[in-house]
C-alpha cells in the first residue's frame, strides 16, 4: 500500500517541487493550503485540500478520517508585515496541526520547516545547539517560528511526538515567485533594464531547490533523528553582490544600480549556517554549485516569462 504524505503549503514553491518528487517516488500525496493552487503548479496525482490551519475546527473537519504516514509543514503566511496573520499561521497553525495529527496512530514523522531567522542576532555561522530566546527576536515571524520549534520539542520530550525541524536559509530555483531576490534580478536582466539594489555587502547562504527537496525526502527515511534540529543550507555563503553580478554575466543584459536601496535598520550583514550536522547525519557530500543552479534558473525564466 502506498505511503501517504501530507504537504502543508503544497502549492508553494518548495511544496510544489516536493510534491512532484514524492509522486515520482510512488507516494500518495495530499496538499493542504489556504489558497487554491495556481494552474501552473497543479499536479494531476495530488489530492488538494483547502483550509486555513490557524482555524482548528475547520482543520479537524478537513482532516477527519484521513491518516498520513508523513507530514511536511511548509505552510505559513508569506507577507510577514501582517503580524497577526503571521503569528497565527506559523505558530497557532503549527500547534493545531500537531494536536489534530497526534491522534493518528499512523504518523511516522512530522517534518517542520523552521527558519534561519530563529537565530536572531546570533553571530554566524549558526549552530543548532545555540541557546535562543524569543524575547531577543525583533520580528513576529522569527518569534512565531522559534515558538513553534519550542512547542514541537516539548511535544517530543513529553509525548514522544515524532518531529524533526529544519532551519532553512535561502532557497532559489526555477519557478520561484517574484517576491525573492534572484527571480527579481533575473527578470530585470532579461528585460535589459537598470534596476536598484543594495550595495550587496550581505553574506548569505543560498541552497538550490532540488537539494532542499532531496534532503526533505531523506528526512522520512533516516532513523533515530526525532527531536532534532538541522540547519538547512549549502554551507557556502556568498555575497549578494556576487550573485547579482553572476546573473548579469550569464544573461549579458541588465544594469544593477548598487547602493540605490538601503538595508533595513535591523538587517544583519552575515547570515549563514554551520551544516556539519546535516552533512554527517544525511550523508551529503556536495550541493548544486551556485553558478550551475543560477544557469538552470535563468533558463527556466527565459523560457517561461516572455
């Protein structure tokens, strides 16, 4: 019998890529999201469910009589400026999922997508064993994510709830929405226009979408990792300016206006992880090279955004 997988946020960038991979591996895939799937991301073999996970009564109703072997919680409100919605989707929604799903005796693992922003102003490279306090965090998003992490770890400790948590850094790749740096820069370069950017002094960790998906798939196979946190990044931090210049070089068009945009007052210059634990436990030796990943991403937008 096919193993059943529920992907919360299955209509998003990572959720869509994960759904495609799970289908090819023979899993029975369910997607749960608050908004209907775009036609460009609709997959014939996925069962689509719709519900705002912060509304517990509706969630109970939509998941009634449904059992899953594995659950990926990739859900959450995208616009982090909406404080109440951000808190409800990333914390209350996570709590609701756990309280509804823990009654199922079929659940083998709950995979939570956390965030690098849970580390707040801690000095990079970030280690999973750093002591964190939500009182030191500035954004509702980071507070909500850390609160969800602490809630899940307590559920594991008190009730042996089978959870693992990834703290994701920056993901990129074909099909990402135009609310992220790399797709925006690619679009502007393809249009051959001058566009504003920051000075590009920020040091960031970018991981290609296929690498993220492969690690998520492995996370349901590896034994004895419940109750653990893993930094999810490439381990190769790169200057934002270097990424922008690579895109310009590959496309041979576009003109970034460096320094035109100011950084947020609370924005950190260096944000990147230590991924020794991830590499050791998941037996990973290499990630997609940034130049190779960018070329594949550019090829996608060059074909699909005209």
